[in-house]
């Protein structure tokens, strides 16, 4: 397998992914997405309950999924023993057979829709003491829901930082999930 993220060409995308495509070296993809957008929303009910959430949508862009290659070499890919290819051999074996002639199997779309944060809060208007004007109690969760067709842990991978080196997946840690309890006092 061979891919190149360091080669830049005049008039071409700086984030293009070049590699072996079965007939030589060619364009396999581009790490730059078509677009990204986020939306933050808050819904308040009865002036006491508040539901807040942040959605992030990334459309387009590809990652070089070296994690899948490593898992194939170790025989531990989730679909290693499935047979869905034209040679009628296990898919993991088929992908390993492509090494040295094509890297296309390991360049995958990294589009996703992620619920970055969701929180539910309740506001207590009357305080037991006069110097406390209000109390807010709540719970929130971060990164608990992602929709993607990406085949590794996290489509938002960036093993080597941001910019020209993003989109290379080599056994990264997925985005951390976090659940929090909130207690706030207004004076």
C-alpha cells in the first residue's frame, strides 16, 4: 500500500490524497470536506426547564484508514471473515491482497453527524436564603451519539495534528464521552 499526503501540486487541493489505484499513482480522495456546520439550540419550557444541544455535521472528506489495515494484518477486523468480494475469499484477506497495487480500500469517507452535547437543566426560582437568587440543576452528555459510515473508531480522527496532516487514522483514541452533573447558584 502506498499513499502520499506530502506532495503538493500547483492548482490542486493541498489536502488531496494520492496513492496506488491499481494502474499507478492517482487521486484517491481529499481530506477537506465539502462543508461543516454546527447548530446550537435551546428549548425552554415553563421558564424552568431548559433543553440545550449542539449538533455538528461534516459532509465529505476522506480519511486514510490505517487502523483497518493494521487490523486486517492481525486478522482482527470485524469483517475479516465476511465474503463479499469478487474473488470469493474472506474480505480481510482480499484487502491484504491489494497491498502493493491499490490503497483505495483504505481511503474512506469521513462524513458524520455528531451530537456534541446535550443537556437538561431545571431552574429553581425560590431560594431558601435571600442572597441566592436562583439555583440551576442539570445533567449533560458529550459525544454519546454519532452517525457515520466510517469503518474505524472515529471519523474525526487527526493523529498528526490539524491542517495538511489531518485525516490519517492510525489507532487513535476516539473522541471522549463525558457525562456531567451541574449545580449553579445565582447571587
